[in-house]
C-alpha cells in the first residue's frame, strides 16, 4: 500500500482559542496546524524546522499587546522561504496593526470572519506561498540577468499562471512578440518561449521545496494542464 504523504506544516500564533480551532478545522486534510502560546515560540519552532517546508500565520499583536511586526522581520531574515500570513480583524481600530504587518513584510492578509472558511483560507495561504516563492526565485534570478530581460522574467515569475505563452507575456508587457524576441536576443537569453518555460519551472521547483505540497497541487496552482505535463 502506498504511504499517505505527510501534510505540510503551518505554525502560528493566534491568541483566541476559538479562532485557532476555526483555522485548524479549515486546514484539516490540507495542512497540519501547530499553534504556539507566544510569538517567541513561533520563532523557535521555525528555527527547529531548519529550512524544512513551513508556513506561518501570525496575529498582529499578542495577548499583552506587543506587536508581531518585529517577529515578522526576524522570520523573513532567518527563514526567507517561509510564507508569512497576517491573521487580522477588520475595522478602524485594527488599522495600525495591519499597517505594521504590511510594513514588516507579510505576504498575505487573512481577515477574521472573511477569509477563515475552508476554501478562502486555503486560497490566502496558497497566495502567500506563491508570493514568497516568487520573491526567492527573483532574488536568485534577477542579479544574473541582463537589464533588458529582467521585466520579462519578473512578470513570468510573479504571474506564472497567466504567463503561459509568448503572446500573453508580450500583451501584459505592452509590446509586440517580435519586440520580446529582440530583447531576448539582445540580452543573450534563450528564446521568449524557453525563458517563459524556465521561469515557470523555477517557480514550480521553489513551491515544491518551500511548501511541502505535492506535484499535483503545484501543477494546479500554476495552471499546468496536468501534473504529468509539469513533470515532463
């Protein structure tokens, strides 16, 4: 019998036990939820993971009112491949906390009572994971690319689901496909079609390593025709 794959790990801090239970239920069958009793415990859990696939969910403040923004910055430093999601309440009273989390560098926002149902929560987490993976790929890729083709690569990585053909990428960048080809030739890169394919594959590889999800999930997220198409 084929072994059941181990679910991806989500570590987080949310003060309300009722909200934790709601999130755990929404993630059941898709990811394992591990809740810390303090913001410092989240950092410790991420350190123990030692680069293993992990995603973090954090409230903007702990039970004593301390901001989570410094923790977000620390997580971005020690675990750049870990996507960070802010778990926020709506309303004017919470605006300052939301702004602080944005400035600290969270990848997505999850709003209580809006995004904590099964489908919505998974969508928010997946979006954060894609954004984090794109950041990692671009950090490695852009410094070694000629300036003329960096916008092409940046679009292909940050909009991988839409960047599936030369025509779609050229249209998004507001140029003719011949202009795209000329830029690639001038920059000494492969053809636009090959550049698009390699950018998408680099993002797929990063998602596989940083999320712990399956090839099937990554193929679906990036709108490959099938997991077989991605493997090929």
